[in-house]
C-alpha cells in the first residue's frame, strides 16, 4: 500500500512543496502562513524532521519563530 503525500503540518494533500532541509512536504497555505517563520504549532513536526536527520534546531528569528528557510552550518559534520 502506497502512502499518499500530505502536508506534515495540516494533513492536506493539495499544493504540496518539498522542504529539502526538513525532508518533509508542506502545503502552499502552511508555507505562506510561515512567511515570517514557522508557527509554534509546527515545531513538533519540525523538531522531529530535524532530529531524524541528526540536524540542530535553528536559531529563532527576530519574531521568535523558527525560520522558514534554514541551512545547517557549513562545518556541521556530526
């Protein structure tokens, strides 16, 4: 049985975009809503995605939210 792709944050299966660093899909609505940073309600899914890849949690931005775009430090090699 093949699992259908869905937004990791709200569960919708429409208008998905892949977030390469988080290795997860989000819908256009959640992506647009996070223009200033991911809402706190998204943090459990983001933390889980980062942990699965052994990546650090990024610093919060000026709005005290996790940034929508994130790249781990270039020297990160644990």
